[in-house]
């Protein structure tokens, strides 16, 4: 059971870092990057591809007007 603690805490930190802005919840380009990265992880892509896809989708979302 203790072996699941580290991944759970890491997942919680990722979610808080992505969706929290002070005391408010926000959906912005970071959420698009996280969703794209999670999709590519589900497809079992290499780490370099995951990082590039997540960064590219976040950059595209920002370019299209997401805050």
C-alpha cells in the first residue's frame, strides 16, 4: 500500500500545479498540454515524444488565445 503513496502524491502535485491559480481553479493552456501528454502516454510513446507533444499543444493553445 505504501508503494502507491509516491505516485498518488506526484499526481496530486501535477493536478494542483496545472489547475490551481492561487485559490481559484483555472482551465488554460497547461490543461491542454496535460491532456495531450496523457493521451500520448496512453499510446505508449517515448518520453521525448511525450514532452514535445505536451509542450507543442500548450504552445498552440496559447497561440490560439488560451490564457
